[in-house]
C-alpha cells in the first residue's frame, strides 16, 4: 500500500488485532437479527402519512465508525516509523595486471574457438565485473611488453585486449619476462592489494629472466601472483596452414605446472589448471572472490515516530460515534 511506503513498524505483532474487526461485525449482525420482529396490521393506510427520513439509511453508522477506529488504533499500536538511512563508504582499491601468453601454441583449439580467444573473452568478462579496480594488461611470447598500463578506464582496456593476437612479437614462451614486466607495472602502486594473473600454456623457453627469479621480485614488491595453466590433458588439435588449406595436427600439451605452482607459492597466490572454457571461467570466478576490495561502511539511520496521527484518527472516529449516538441518532436503533 502506498500509504505505508518507506514506513517501518516497531511492533508489527499488533496487526493480529485486525482479527477483532470481523468478529465485531459478526457480533453486530447477530445482535441486529435478534432485535428484528414481526408486526401484523389490518391496513397500511396509517403509514402513508409518515414523512420519509434519511436517517434509516445511516442506521449502521456506529459499527462502521467503530471498525475504522479500531483499525486506526491497531496501526497506532504497531508504531509506524519513517526510516531515513544513508551511508559513507570508502574502498581500498586493488591493482591487477593480467599477463597473457600470446605464443603460437595459444592457437590450439582444445578451447573454443582457441586458447587465446577464449582467454580474451573470459578475461574481458572478469574486467567488466570489477569496475572499481585499476587493471592493466601485459602480453608475452618470446619477449614481453605492456599492452595497456593500469587504468580505471576499462572501456579502453577492453578495446586494447580485444586487439591482441599471435604474431605481435617474436614467438616463444618467456614466462619470466612476462611476469617481470607485470610486476614492474605494479612496482609504484600504492594499492592495498597488488595482483598478477599470469596465463600460459607452456614452459619457459625464452627471455633473460627465469620465472622463479621474477617470482622473487614479485614477492619483494608484495605482488601476489595467480598462475593459470591453459591446456587439456594429453594432446590438443593445432591448426597448420598447408597448400591444401588448414590442417590439424595433434600437439602434446606440455605445461610446466611445477614452476607455475612454485611462482604462486612464493608470492602467496595460487595455481590453477584450466582444461576448457568452463574451467577457465570458473578460475576467474574464484580469483574474483579471493580478491575483493575492502569497503568501510558507516551507516546512519534516523527514525521518526508516526503513530500519533493514527491515534488521533481513532479518537476522532470514536468521538464522532459517541456524539452522533447522543444527538442526531438519539433513540434510533444502532
């Protein structure tokens, strides 16, 4: 009911008293029937001269006013209160850099449409779900570079993420270089939490910085690293361009899980293995839950008592019944 919009009740248990209203009406009807009787007369001529009156039409005024008064009194007893609340909140932001492998093996199609595109699509959904965080993007293959520095403008980040593709840099898998570049982007961050999400489908075979050394650097700068190994178990279909068109070869999936686990362990992160689109999406969901910004909320509430108008309405209705009963309807059947 719009009357009670934004209203709270301190004692809603008093609403059970509304049951008394139909009981009052039932008692009134029963009493009225007991007062009815029959009168036999030889002729109706004696009644033709009686002047018509409007009073009989309002003979049930008493029960109506009484029921309305009880209803208003019940609402008053329930203590309606207007509630006004507001809050101040402060967010301790999280800085996140996604370090994504874009080597040739990321074109394998054990993910749909392939590892690289699946990783982009799911990571973009992750970015959209964290509007309050600064997020950046590093890509690596045989070497690494920053595709997008830390930014709160996620529309720019998403557009730049969508543009990454295999072949942008020399092929290879420089996991240590990719992690070191990501840590470098976070080095000057003053965020309460600094995170790298590193995705790769292979073993380190390029670059001048070993992965464990990069992990130790991350630890020094208090950067937590979540590592994700991409690839099904066994073999994965890999597209190869031939004079006859695209042919598929079965390529063995070789992920250095020992190193990835050690990187996560050194930095206080966690290692995940993604074997398809669904598990990769679930991994991002888990990371999203692990890395939530801390929010300090101070809430203020102000309540205003609103029972008095209802009590006054009940008093007015009962007074009106009493006045009418002893003046206008004095001697009438009620």
